[in-house]
């Protein structure tokens, strides 16, 4: 029979074992729960996260659904960028005179551009000034006036002129007196008087008096109150381009008071690099002033390099009957060299597109016309050198303006670059 004392140790042992196992079970359960939680959260499978992902996925699908048609629209727009071209009936083509020919390389001279300055033509320009020291009394012409040959310009006074005029009048009177006494005076004496008169007249002419002025002096005689005065007149017709004096000025002999130029043709001095001068073989040029262009003829090529600009002057003569070119005006000059093959079309075939770019109109295989953007290189006479188009392309050379007008009406855009 087991006593109470004997059973207590056994019960206590069992209790101890249970306590130990219970701690282990709780520990294992806690570890299991923690592991499951870690796996759950790392896999993103929480209900909250799943719901967020579901909402985001739905929004993304909606965005893509909205973008899909838009992108298709852009794609369609890109594919539809090429227009159907301009279609003309046979009657329209004939009435307008549409001509389309394959573009070919043709020889055109090379172009050299240089700065230039308009100048008066020295060969048609006259200078007016006293030949003796004089005082300016009055003027009868001003800067910019158009004058004719022989027109009075300025009145001067000179003591040298007064002396010369008096000597001439006295010599003239002496000749007349001796001729009245030719029966009683020696012929040599008359001859000497005539020589003295001629010398006095020559002196007046050297001072600048004209035949008309000398005749007027003789008519007035010694009683003339204007002895010493003389008038300078225009030696030619033209425009007064220089006028640098004031009434009352004392001017020395040889000073220029007026410059009269015939501006119906003027010179343009182009400044060219000495290295390029040998390549410029043409005898013509083009003067460019803003939108104005005008042909000119080369009249001189200088052989001396200018010290200040280190360039060589090429002088051209240009018609200026309309007076658009003014001395001192800066212009551009195009000079020509040897010809070389380039793609070229008649200048009238080149048109401006709505964007302001240069374009030509080409004929497609189906007979329609389309604009093709190009780059304009240069123009010589009635042909323009271009680039940006393949040789052999059929280009409208006549009637391009009409086709461009039709394209503008239709609102076509140019996509052929």
C-alpha cells in the first residue's frame, strides 16, 4: 500500500513534465504564427494590399482603354499625312498651260557674293570750283538740284579777276583806237595791240570765264559796275551731289564747290577677296539692294589690294534712270565664275509654300500634283539652282503658280521634305 508520501513525488514529477512540455508547445505555436505572418506579408497577400492592387489595376486598365483609341488616332493621322495631291482636268491643264518635265542638271555659272558700294560715275561727273582765290557772293543752286549745262550756280568776286577784266577791256579799246588810225600808225603797232588783247582774253578764259561771259563783259564796257565779279556755271547736266561752302567764304583756287553727276548710270565698287578674283570669269554681275535686283556690267578689275580692307575692287556699271541707287549706298553684288552642272529649273517654277519655304510642284504617277520642299541655291538669269530633289523628278516648269493657288485653296500641307 502506497503511502501519501510515496505518491506525492510521482505527481510532482508528472506536473513538472507537463509544465516543461506546455512551454515548448506554446513556443512552437508562437514560432508557427510568426512564420505564417512573415510569409503572408512578404507575399503581399494581405486583404488590404490585395484591395489596393485591385483598384490600381482597374484604373490602369481604364487609362489604357482611353489611350488605345487616341494612339490609334495618331497612327491614323500619321499614315494619312500624305495628301491625295492636286488633281486637274485635262481642260484645266491645257488652259493654264501646265508643263511638267523631268528635272535635269544644266550648266550654270558659279556665284560669288561680295559687298559693294554705289558711287558716281567719274566719267560722267564734273567738278565746279574757282581757278583763282575768290569770295563767294551768292549762290543760285543747292545740293540735290538737277541742273543743265551752262546753268549759273554761284557768283564770286576776285581782285585778280577785276584786274584781268580791266586789262582786257583796255586792250580791246586800244585795238579799236589804233584801227581807226591805221592810216597814220605803223602796222606793227596795231599787231602788238591785237596780241595784247588776245593775251588779256586768254587770261580771262584761264580764270574760267566762258565765251558768252566775255562777250557780255565787252558789251558792258569799262562802265560795268560788276567788274571783278564772275559766275560759275554747270559744265554739264546732272544732279548736284556735293555742295560744301557758305556765302561769304573765301575759297582758294582749285577748291571744289559743286560736284555734278549724271546719275542715270552709276558705278558699284565690289570688294572681292584676291584669292577669288581669278575664278570670276564673267563680264556681268547682279546688284542686290533689299528686294531690288538689277544686272550690271563689269567695267574694271583693279590690280591693287586695298590696304584697309585687303580686298580687290571690281567696278560695275548699272543703269539708274529711275534713280533707285544713291551714291554712298551699300549693296550686295553677285559675280559669276565658270559654269558647272547643277539641278536647275526655270525661276517661275519655284514657289513659296504656306510655311514660307521654297517648293516646286511635282507630277505623280497618277497624274496629280504635289508640292516638294527644296533649297534654293542661287539664280542666274531666268534659271534657279536647287537641291533637295532627285534628278529625273517631273517638275512643273510652267503653270506652277496656278497649281500653288489651287493647293492653297484646298489647304494641303507639304510633307515631302
